[in-house]
C-alpha cells in the first residue's frame, strides 16, 4: 500500500505543478486553489508512505514521478520542446527510479 500512496502522491505533484503553471504566478484563483489542494494532498500521501518506506527511496520516487510526469505534461499539454536529449534525460530518471525500487526491501 505505501507504494500506491507514493505513486499517487507523485501524480498529485504533477497536477500541482501543471496547475501552478496555469495559475500564472498565482493570479488565477481557481488554478491557485487547485495547486494548494494538490500540494497538500501530495505531501500528505508522501508522509503516509514514509511511515514504512525509507526516506531516500520515498523522496526519490516522489520527485522522479513528478519530474517525468511534468516532462510529459509539458510536451503533451503545453507544447514544450520534445527532443532526443530530453527523452534520454527522462529515461535516465526512470532508470534511477527502477533501481531505487529494486534496492528497497
């Protein structure tokens, strides 16, 4: 169960990063509120997952899911640049996440 909480926390991190971008520097109330709610939910689920997962593993997976998710959202929804170099960087992050998961008992 802690792994599920951790992945959902990472997905919420993607949502709050995207809504923060759409808030235009917290000038749009709706997106600002979504950002704050998703941040709270993301941190809350991360803290629950950390009850039984090691700090380094939990934090690395959380930030990695958020980073790769934000990368995908940026390309798909915001029209950000897609390049082989950026794809390789994301693949390295995912590789690190897999290794971190495999190294945790």
